């Protein structure tokens, strides 16, 4: 069932994001071309500048656009008219919500790959760029260690899951209202955002502040990468647990407190 | 054990009582008309059967079980609105239904669509409103369900389409299955009803066999309705 | 074909009358296979259970026979069908004659009318 749900939703989501991804790739190619042409035709430097500007704009737009499409699709299929079909499918609500979270995650991964691809195209065969990047990577691994970067990358992707569980939970509260569902969902999201902030402070900062030895270590110059990695790992676990909590809250609201128009 | 049972069901939206003390049995092989004015609680009752709402108190049982995954397998529901993804083509929606409902009869759906001359490659959003509604009806009636629930299947539709819809319902209605038709256009459908349920202000005010009403009260259902719900 | 059934009388009874008439006029010949309950239901635009009830009554009167595997058939009994034809004809005549009586039309006027009509054909 999970695979079936994902198959159809992903198809629909990809159709939605494809235009902006294509625009990004085209802008990368065009901007790179202008780059080459500017060396020979200096009067093109202004259009080249614009192309670069639009390219950067597109790179920033892609993740936001993707997030937006995932959230809108979720809202339409779980709260609006299409919800009458979704919620009468012979599928458990928990499976339904899980499929949407995974879909969102997959789409954010794809958008990340697209951005990397676009940047690679934009920097294609520019003297020394890839050598320079490689140097930066190797030296950072030397200083901070591979584990650190692995944790950072995992945290990056977990962040997507965290975002979607929070948004979906907010929507699950917003849909309970008879009027202004969309606005109320927004309000609940802000509330959840602040709750997350408070939880982060309480669980991550206060214990460190209260434990003198930890506090001193963090403030000293000899803070080890292992300590930082440990700290980041704890933050990761807390984020994961909170995502799970928001997931269960969403499923509960959509099962027992469903209120379609 | 009846197909659907309501035991002392209340449903409140905050202070508003949408349904009060509903006791109801839906038997197999019968066509029910759920008739009542707007705001009477028809849609709320339908949503409770479809697990789109949970009762405030009391219980709804389908084949003896609470509404859930199992009941959704045997209920085919036509809501009052366009509930399909309009960006899909007709053939994609059919594939979707086939994938999720094991009782979906793909051949029947294609046959019915061919009769309407609807090309399966058409995008739903290009169809007229009336045609969209017919497509939704075809999908619902192409399932071999135990219970069909049609919410206002002929509201807002021209008379020729109305005939088509009612004819489709009768010709494709699975023997042994039950059906609940929610409507306020009583005169058009009363002949196909076995049983008639009148609902008003969240309460059931009548639950009788249509032929009984005709032989005992010597009235059409439409006239009885007008009498019961006189303003 | 949608018959205008009276919604304020039991429909199954009206359907019984319609089907008796159809059998008597030869719309369904002796021994013919009848449409299924669902087909009748769509044809007359009437509830399937109502159709079944009407067919049951016709079966009680032996005008229809149910073969469990192949469906419902009009009886082979020509005499029964003829009797049915006769009783329907008498009923039609009685209704007609009662109306004519109320209009003060004499029997002779009726007979003359019938003769003239036949000659025109």
C-alpha cells in the first residue's frame, strides 16, 4: 500500500516541480555559455551578469518551490476536495501520512541533486574550480573529520523530515477548524516552531549550561571534535524523536478529528 | 447482523447537535433513500459510515466492525463534489482505482466510458462539469461493492443526464448489494427505492418501506415528504 | 421505455398489470425467456426488489416459470394465456362500457360505432 500511494503521489509531484528544475538547468547552461562568450565579447558582460543573477535566483527558488509543492499537494489531497477520495481508500491513516512524508523527503533529495547538478554545469571546466573545491573538502575533512561531515549531511536530510512532520502536524490541527483552515494551519505551524525552539533550548542548552565541565569545555580552545560530534548526535536524536511525536499527533488528528469541508 | 448499524449515535460540532440519538439498520440487498432538507444531518450520517467523522457518542458498525480499512474495501462512495485529481487522464484514474480497490471492474468502466464516447486519454480537467460527474459515477458503479453510497447523484444535472445517471445506477447495481441515495430530488428517484428514511434536524423522523407508504398511506414519497417537512 | 406508474399506489401491483398485458398481447410469447430482474428494473425504472415481487406474483398465478439455471420464462400453457387475454379484454370492456353508460351512450350506438369503424378499415 505504501508503495502504491507513493507511486501516484510522486508522479504528480514530479510533474509539478519539473518546470522549475528544467529552468534551473537551462539557466546553468546559458549562464555558463555567457561566461565563455564574455571573454571574447566584452559588451556581453551586462547580460552575462543578469544571467548569473537569474541563475542564482533559480538555485534559491528550487528548494522553496519544491517545499511549496509538497505542502500544497499534501493540503489538497488530505484536507480539500481530493481528501474525500484519499480518506476513503482502504488504507491506514498512518500509512497515508507516512507516504506523504517519504514523498516530501524524496523530492527534497531530488531537488538537492538538481541544484548540485546545476552548479556543476555552471562551473564546468572553469580553470581550477574543481581543484580548489577538492582542496577545501580535503582540508576540512582533515580538521573536522569525516564523521563530522557525515553527521552534518544526515542532519541536513533529517531536517527535511522534521520540517514536513511539523507542517503536517500543523495542518492536522488547522483542519479541525470549520473556517479559515489554511490560516489556522499557518498559526499552528508558528506555534509548533516556537515549541521546537523552546524544547531545543531546554534539552540542548540548559543541561550544558548547568554542567560546569561541559560548559568550560565548549568555551575553551581545546574543544574536541568528538565532543562536538556527540553534541550534534544528541541534537539529531532529539530532532528525530520530535519528528516521530509530530507524526503520531498528525495520524491521531487525521483519524479521530478529521473535519473535511 | 445488518450491513450497517447505528446504535444511539450522537454527533456534535461544538455546541451544534448535527445528529441526535440515531438508531438505524441498513440491510443487504436494499436501496435506501436518505431524504431530508439541507442541514438535516444527511451528509453527517454518510460521513460517519465512511469513517470521515467519528461519533461524539454511540457507535457505527459495518458488518459488525467499526469503520476503518475493512469497511472501506466494501463501500463505494460518490461524494457530492469533484474529488478526483483533475490533472490526471481518464485512464490514469482507472488505473488508480484498479490499484487500490480489488473489486474494481475495469472492463465495465471502459464499456460505460465508451458509451459516453469519452476517450481514455482525455484529461479530466478538460471535461465539462456534467461529464466529470458522470465519470465519477462510472468509477463508483464499476466497483462490486457491498454498499454504494451516492450523495446527490443527480443534483444540478440536466434531465437527459439525470436519466442516464439513474439508468447507469440501476443497470450496474450489484445484486445483493445495498445502496444509500442521498437526495432532495425525491420525485425523480422514489420509484427505485426499497426503503425511505426521512431525517430532519439531526433526527430520523421516518423509516419505512416505499411500497408500504404507497399501499397504506396512498401517497407518493414526494408528497409525504412535502407533508412532513412543511414550512 | 418508462411507464408512468402511479406513485401513490403500490408499484409492484401496477407492474404485474403491465406484464400481464404484455404477455397477453404477445409482447412476450409463450415459452419466451424474460429479461432479467435487473433488465426489467432498468427498463421500467423500478426498484429491483419491486420487480422481483411482481414476478413472484405472476409466478404464483403460473403465468411465469422460473428455471433455476436459465432464468424466467413465460408459461407454455396457451390456454392460460388465452384466459388471461380474455379477462384483460373483459376488464377493458367493462371499464369502457361503464364510462359510456355514464355518458348515456346506448348499446346500439356502441355496436353501430364498432361496425362503422370496421368498414372504414
